[in-house]
């Protein structure tokens, strides 16, 4: 009997950092300083250097990073923000939460990313920003998006939640937009031990306002200039992230080898369409390995029977969720999202997954009668 293969496992990553993490948890405990201390400042500096930007500000979670990014750009109720129709609901919620109007754009079916050719038609006098999402870890076409933003005087906010470590034309994603959002949710490429997030920017004033917004709108204690939030990365999470950051590139490379094995093993199976084989300008973070499959439900059930866990990202588009009933979205406006939603399947891929395990998934898929 073949071994079970989970969709994701922390085992390998955790083992690599376990000793250091155990020590730092005790150190933070003993330090008696838990919020906005030197460990947060230290990680912010390291992550800013890693991404290649001037400022990084730790926040409580990726959703807050998005929301606060939009706030510092002055986006207000009634303003329009353009984002991909097939993103995780967090991107859409961030726009809704600040009262702005989300304007959805279908993706390119081969990259899963927002289709730059469909953006211009959605730009109106009310449009304030484009919010590209590097979905599954593949960078968006940032040149095309920057051109549109420049032409129309729009801000760019990158949703880099799935793409820590990805590069576009040699530059890290999360360094292209005016203000950019990152998530350190445990299963993201760089994950902490709970919720965590960050904002990156090269702009001093935006950075100052993000620092205020994450901390009750205050720069000087007990003086509140802005209607802020309580959304701070805490010392424990920052300390753990500082330990894990130096491993991020190694983990990405390990996942890239596994993804290449999937490519090689599945390329001649016609009912399976592989994700876009990324061109030289794009370095994938390999957050998720998502294929299109004919007869997906059958394949997923068969793999489950064989002990292989798969998932769907995402089984219901955000705009069709019950929470958005009455918001005026029409599924007919997003035919590409609708089509991909019925076909996509995410195969197991995580740091520490063995090449033999990928081979096992491939071999089982090859035995399946589509
Ligand atoms: C995970 C995720 C978020 C939200 O991050 P949290 O830290 O869970 O709040 C936002 N956008 C995308 C695309 C994500 O995958």
C-alpha cells in the first residue's frame, strides 16, 4: 500500500527551525515585552531588505495589510478598486470593508492572474487603484499593470499574500505597488505561528501613516490622529519570522524542483492542463500547484481513495458567496473564473515533500481513466 500524502505538512519546516524557535519563545517570554518591541523592528528591517523596499510595517494579518494599504492611499467609500474575480475572498473583503466599490476583472485562463487586457474597459472616473493578486505564487504582468496605472493616474496595491519569494524581472513581488500587502498565515510561503502580516512601501509618508493606522491611529502615545485599528504583528510572531526568513529561498527552490517533476510527469496527459510554464521574467513562489482537469471530481475522489489529499482554490468564487448576495455581481460577467472554478485542482506541494511522493501522485494520476 502506498503511503498517504497530505496536502500540506509542517513537519520538515518545523524540524529545521525547532531548536531556534523553542529558544526564542522562551526569550520573548522572559523579555516581558510582547507588543511593538525590538523583535518587530528587527523583522521589519529584514523583510524590507528581503523584498527590496525602504519600509516594512508588521500588522496583524494579511487582510488588515490590504485594508490599511487602501486606507493610506486615501481610498474612500464610493471609490472603485479593480481586482481579480478569482482571488481569495480576503482581497474582496478588504475593499468592501473600507466601503470602496470592488470592480472585478476575469483572469487569463493560462496564468490564473488578472488579465491586463481586460482592465482598461473597467476603469472609470471613480477608479482609484488596481489591486493585482499574484495568485498561487505566480507574479502578475506588472509592466502591463504599471502602464495602465500610469496612464490613468491610479495607485497599485499588490496582494502578495501567496507570493513571498516570487520575482518579476528580477525584482521581488511586493516591491512594485505604492503600498503592498503580505500575509504570514501559517501555510503561506513564509508563515508564523498564528496570524501575521506586513505592508511594504518605498514612500515615507505612506509608511508613517501605516504605522499609525496599525496602532490606534497614533504616533505619539495617547494622541490619536487617525481612526486607526489595533493590528500589530506581535513580538513572538516577529521573532519566529526572523528565524524562518533565511530559509525561504531554500524552501522555494525545493518546491520548484517538485513542481518541475509534476510538469515533466503530467505534461503528456491530455485531460490535464498544466499551469503556465513560467517564462524567464517570472519566478514562481510555488505556493500552490494548480492544474486544470477534465472530470475533476472523479480524479479528486480517486486520489483521495489512494490516500492523496487534494484541494480546490477556490470552490466558490468570492462574488458568488452568500456574503455577497445582493452586492450586484453577475457570474455571467466572469466566464473565465466560472470555467476555471469547475476545472481547477490543487495537488500536494510543500517544503519537505519528497520527490518520490510527487512521483507517486504522478503515477496514480497516470493510472486513472479519465
Ligand atoms: C491568505 C490571503 C490573504 C489574507 O491573509 P490573512 O493573513 O489570512 O488575513 C489575502 N489575500 C490572499 C490572496 C490570500 O491568499
